[in-house]
C-alpha cells in the first residue's frame, strides 16, 4: 500500500512512511529512532544528508555547562548537564559512478521506511535515479540490539537497475558531527560545539575504533565498527583513520543482476572512570560477540526478545486502526526507552532526541514505571535502582536546603539538580513522593523482596524523612506542607497542594510499614520508634483542603478563591500560555497547565468518594488547558471512571497520537516518552479501569461507543494474563503462571488455567457532561460504531 502523498501509512504492527518529504525528516527521525535504553540512534538517513537533526546518544553521557542566573542565590544549582551527540556510526555514503546519492537531487522513484514493532528493525527501500540517469535500488535494515546492549548493526545493499555500475560505499565513524544548537544560552551552545576531545584512534582490516572524552564532565567514550562485505570480484577497499573520523571505503563494479552488500557492526561504551585501554577492550569484545552472533543471529535474538515482550504487553483494539497502530508504537518506544538502561535514568525523550537536554524528570516514576512494572518489570526495577544509586546526592541536596532525608532533583542526568528555575524546579518536592509511589507499585506488582530489602525500603524511608522535615503541625493539629509546587506548573509555591499532601501521606505510611517489614533495614538507617510514630501521626493528620461552598477540593490552599483566567479572550495562538503570558499572572489565576488535583484522583483514588471524583473532575476540566503532554492521559482515566467514556476515548487518542500528529510542535527534539506511556495508562487504567491501591489489583472496564473491543495483556507477580473487554462483558484469561486473584467492578474473582472468567459490564455512572476552556476541548474522535 502506498500513500497518495508522502506520509504515514496505517498498519497494525509497523510504522511506515511512504514517499519522500525532506521537510519532514526532523519529525520522522524521532519516530524512527532505535534504542535499547543504553544506546539510541535517531532515524536519520544512512547517507548522513539530507538530515533534520542527527543524533547518537548513550544514556548518561553528557557534558556540563554553567547555569545562567541574573542574580545568584543560596542553594541554586551551579552546573547544568546536556546530553552529547556521541560518535555517529550510522553513516554509509553511496556514490553511483561519480555521483553521491543525495535524496535532494535526482529522483526518488520509490522510497519508503518501515519501523517493525515485532522484528525491532528499521528498514528502507529506495529506488533512486541520479541527475545523469543512473538508477539504483538501495535496501537497508538496522537494529539496536536488545540482547547485546552495546551493539548496533546495519545491513546496506545496492543493486543496479539498468546495467553494470561502479559503486563506492564509504562507511564512517564520525565524532563531533556538526549540529546547529537549539539552545538560547550561548554557554550551552559553546559547551556542545565539538564537545569531544580525541584520546585514541586506530584501525586494522575492516575494523576501527575511536576514543574521546568530554572536555568538562570528563566522561570517556569509545566507539568501534567492523564490517562484512559481499561483492563480485574486483572489490577494492581502504581504511582511513584520524582523530574524529574512521572511514572504510569499498569500490566495485556491480554487474546487472548483482549487488554489493555491506553489513556494519558497531559497539559503544562509556565511563567516567575507566581508561582508554579498558574502554577499547570493552568495545572490541562487544564487536567480537556481535560478529560471532552474526547478522541473522542478531535478528533472531531481537525477534525472540520482542515476542516475549508482546506476550505480556500487547493491546488490541477493534474499531480504530490508527489508534491500534499508535498504541503499539507507544509501547515499542517505552520499551526502547527503558529496557536496557541499567543503572541509568530514563530521560523524558528517551534516546530519541536532545529535547529537555536529555534530562529525566518525575515523568519516569509517575507515567513510565507503571507501564514497565506490569509489562517488563526488571526494567522498572533498574530505573528505581538508578534513583537509589543517587541517594547520597539527594541527601546532600536535602542538607543544603536545610532538610532531612532525600531531595531528589526536578531534572537531571547524573542525579544532581539541573533546574535553574526554583518555582518549577526545586519547589516541586512531590518528586520524592512520586519515587516512593513507583517503588510501592513495583513492589506490589512483583513482590520483589530482594529489591525491597536492598533498595526499596531505603527509598521509602529517606523520602518519608523529607516530608517529616518539610512539613509541620499547625495549632489545630493538622500536618501542613507549605511552599511547594505540585504537578501543575501554572500554580507555583503554594501551601498544601492536595496532590503533594496525599502522595506524601501514602509515602509516610508505606515507610512506616517498611520499617515493620524490614526491621534490620530500619536499624541500619537509624530509624527510631518515635520517628515511625511521627510519620504515622503526620499521615493521620495530613491537611487536605476542601471548599465547602463549591463542594470541591482546591488544588492547593485557597486556589478556588483566585480569579478566573479569561479563556474567551485568549486567542489560539496564545497557547501554550507559558510562552505568551508572564508566570506571575498564571500563578495567581485559576488556570491549569496539566492535571494536578485530577492526578490525585487517579493515584490516590482511595482518598476520595465517587461523588467527589465527579465534582472535582468537572471543576478542573473547565480550567485545564493541557499545555503539557502529561495531562490528557490522566484526564482520560478519570473521565472513564466517572462515566464520560467518549471523552475518555478522545483523551486517549490525544495522548497516543500526540507525536504522530506533532500536537505540541516539538517532535523534532524527540518523542514524549511519558505521553506515550500515558496511552497505556489511559487504556488500561482508563478504559480497563485497572487500579492497584495498596498492591491489590482490580479492574472496572467499560468501553466508549466507538470501539467494539479492547484486549490487553499484563503480568502480575510472574503471572501473565489477558483481559478482553467488549460492549457487554469482560473476559479474564490466564496465559501463564499461578492463578490471579483480582476483582471485576468490586466483585472478587480468581482467574485460573482453563476457561476464562466472564462477567457482564454494569452501566456507567451518569453525570452532566463537563466543559473545557474555550478552544481547549480535545479533538472529537468519538463516533458511532461502524
């Protein structure tokens, strides 16, 4: 199937772009990115040009730069960190006769690229006619290995179409690739201009290695390549190596019906401590492993890994083919972002682009880790282990701020705070409770006692200590947490943010439970009986503001008394508001960037009545503008719970298709990994009604009228199961493992091997349809069933 004009083609198990559109390369390079959580390649063309924003990234590999302050202040972070474009090994240039293949010249008779979610490969098929009429067919396939963490590979084939041709291939390793900086800070741009200093360069046969280090952060990087060539007689090759470039050139006359095939293997490694010889040995060993496995072996390993993943993670939708494609695309990229990022963070853009400077935020714990905990739990464990590995930095940050426990950064690569804006950075202390919440959810989903003993309990205890230090009891006995910023960045430095307080409440109680469960850990960390009693007392008396007049919870204390934002007078081009209006005005109005109180309705749904959820949702729906990609998925979850199923469907589609449709107009800088994860949340927690309060897994599924069925797979405590939801009923089926104890709309059920458990769906609750701010309703996707 080919599109009438260049663009995406809808298909259930692949992302296909048909036709040539040079102007779209920036977007497609992000969508076609390959990664395994350790190594990431943007989906640029093999020839290197034309290009949008090329990128090769290693998780945790960054350069430092000074942070800008008009006025300095105590406790301000001093250094920023920005992901570095590492040595590029994707480049394979082609000369047809003496004409370089450049898609801007000549004619692309046929061109398509396909990201296959089952094989884990990016393929390309191009038939190109040079300006002088020479015609060739180029077929490529590339992968970043899930099973061999340091390895990537490309197969590149050239076939003459109209008779014998001289073909020349140039396979490069290129460091300090010139890239135009998007930073408005000249210091950042300067730090990233040729950031790599050469340490070593060598070659032997078809193999070459380059070793560099970053000039300020002092991190060392090794990249190596090796090749297999299949061609007719007369093949001529030569290798050239210099500080920033290694190039294998291969030239041969290819007869009609013949072809030149190049298989390129690459290996990457980096360290802040290891020597040049050690890193060189590491990439040499990785290349040896890749060559021993071979191209076909790498493909087989990739397919087996993904077969196993999809058995525990797939979502099938009947009734919306585009959404079906988008959900699998989302899951695939979430897997790529977190699968092998062992001992490293999961950046907000994954390894698909340089957006947010490659930083990780609370997005990881609140949106990404729930997906990983129920699909590939070892990846969730490793992400939490990264947080645990930064505890000493978090404790030091707490000490600088005059607090106890751990203050984790708002944004970071190595665990140190990189946010230069206090109100939307350090003041967002809720990140501590988000990490604790992800810890509790992971433990509930897996029962991982080793992680609990070695990392989990300590994360819970040190974050609880922060809340005990940061909050205080007021004269009425209530425990207050003042001067903080919740998830909504249009409301900053407030008292008693409901989301923060309720999440801190759970954090305190779970830390107390961890001390009872693991007294040896509590003793090692110096937890005394009085400290645990204080946590429980603070949790019991946590202040949760409520507006008796309006019958809703203020997002934070006195929020409902603020003046309303004039949405009717805000033009469409005024969004996102933060780029067009001063923060001080946003901070004092009832206008919300992203779900905040509504996020509390989801993650702490056990703290609200059903009626409170419905009233709160309607109130905040009218004030939320969704200038953040993190909002729609949460709004989908609560819309579904309170009975607005068509609206939930609209929000699900928005979060799943955000990057497909470039809703936020910044996909060139990388995908929104948390939003992609949010499409899983909107489906499973929204339409599937999944909740996991206190580690108890329950479901309350319902479907919008436009969908005939949804089937989703999950794993829980090493049990894999599937839930199929139609308009009339839900069916729970065991795939493997022990019987599953769960609940369907409040009815306890046990799913055992054999016949599935089938239950009817009760009618949804009925409430008046909520209203969104003028011009900010989601695009209507709801439609009658076909």
